[in-house]
């Protein structure tokens, strides 16, 4: 029997330094401390803590399956403790994404974002973790389509017999809370018809069609639907498996050679260009952006993240920290300056339906009496 391993990536905005800019070190230290203890106690086997902008990200490898109450509780308690510290330090937006008070066994639906997959190990499994700030899960639709369905992106779709038969995509309708599975290449046009509407339809899972091998899992949440009002964008995370009959690491990264537009940016209400960056630049500045994304590479084996020795740190490859993405960064700045020249005029600003903040209702209300038949 192949060994089963669960990878859990759970993230939360617990508060940040100087507005919504960055999760500072004292909060990261809390996560490091708690995950270290959980590893010593045997709850998890290994972990990697990082941040992308104001989002604190906990990557954990264990053998307890998806939606394990103890693993979720560890994440919840860690976010709570970090949020308390943020409050004490007078950081901004302390506990921003913690939308519920009492933990009830599963962190889903409580504010934090979750991407989890249980895999049957293949000896040595390369993983790419994508994590973005100031955008939503719909921003992954375009690259995921290219990685798993576009033969002009992924050579393996054409020349690796192990990929023959294509991939299946689970798409969530975030408005009606329904899901549908579509198979490529046969249903490619139907898939694009849905996921081209990035604000509503979001890819949550991808499987290899011929054997249902799980390949990718993302966090799809709409905080505003949990809270009933705008409380921040659902800055998304994604776990993608690579190589040996799956897209190669380089095929996963190549869609990011160019920037493209995503929803989010300032006040979650604008189109902005995605900027692939290394961890050292994972912090938003201009107009609270441009929206940033990191790609981190790991190896999974023996239900652990491969590391140097027993208490050695996991080995991590900071994949976008590379001159190969300088062109995309340059394009992101060009697009950003073009869009910002347009100020609050569409299409720089999102349409009224999708704006996370809007005064339109109040403005219309205050002008009600002054509107005359035209
Ligand atoms: C977007 C984001 C920021 C804030 C903006 C206003 O996801 O987090 O752009 O929306 O800085 O924040 P508040 O309302 O907290 O002043
Ligand atoms: Mg924030
Ligand atoms: Mg954020």
C-alpha cells in the first residue's frame, strides 16, 4: 500500500504592520512556536511558516487526513494567539479574518482559507504552493487552465503518454454554492465559459482523468458571504503536485512569465496586474498592491516535507525569486500605471456588483428626490 500523506495549507490575516502591508515577525514567531510544539507532540510531521503580505500561512504535512479537527484546531488556536498579540501590539486589523468566536471542529467557514489534499506518495513528490495577497481564488483560474488544459503551455499534454486523457476540474459557483466537474480536452469550451467569469466560478480541485489522481487543491472562500459584509479579499492559496506524469514544475511556472489582470487590489474593488515575486518582496505597497503571488517548491516523502535531518528545516525553493520573472514584474508595473491613470472609472474599478466597498447605494439614496424623468 502506498503511503498516505496529508498536506494542509491554512492561512489567515491576523493583523499587520502599517495598514494591510505585512505580517510582522512577532506574529510569525507565534506560528513557529506552536507548530514546532505540535511536531514534537506528533500531531504533525513537518511544517513551514511564511507570509504573503498581511496573510500568515501555515503549511503542514501529517498523516491525519483532510479536515482533521486536531490539525484545524492547531491552526485556529495559532491564529487566535497571533491575533491577540496583534491587538496587544496595536497592529492594524487584528483578527481581521477570524469571523467566528468558538471553534467547532473544522476551520472551514470560519474565515481562514484552507487548501488540503491527501495523497498517495509516489516515492518523492514535488509540490508547488501558490499563495497570493490582495486578490481572490478566481485569479488562479487562468494559470490553472493553462497548466492542466492548454497544450500550448504544457508540453506534457502532447508528448507525455502518462498525461494522455487530460485532467478533470472541479468548479465552484461561489454565488449559488454549487459545484460541477468538467473534463478536458472534451469539455474545454464549457470549462472556459465558466471559469472565464473569475469573480463567480473558481477552480477548487484538479484530478488526472485516467486514474483520478489528485493534482491540485485550492482555497475557495468568500469572506463577504460568511460575514455578510466586506471584511477583506479572500487572498487565495493553492497546492499543485508536479512531475512524473503531471505538469513539470516549469510548466506550472510558465503561465507567470507574463502578468495578467486579477480582481482585488485597493479595497478589493479594482482590477490589478498580478506580480510574481520572491518571499522578500511579498508585501503590497502601491495602491495596496499590485496583487502579489509567490510560488514555493517542496518535496514530500515519508509523510514529511523533505528537510535536512530530523529537526532540520524543510528545504524550500523560492521559485519566483528569479530573473525569469522580471518581465512579468515589469509588465505588472506598466499595467498598474496604466490602470491607475484611469482612477475610479471602469474598467480600472470593478463593476458595482463585484465592488467590495461601495457608496453607490448611499449616493443613489441621497439623490433620490433630485432624479427627474429624463
Ligand atoms: C484589500 C485590502 C486593502 C484595504 C484598504 C482599506 O484587500 O486589504 O486594500 O481594503 O487598505 O482598508 P481599511 O478599510 O481597513 O482602512
Ligand atoms: Mg489585512
Ligand atoms: Mg491579505
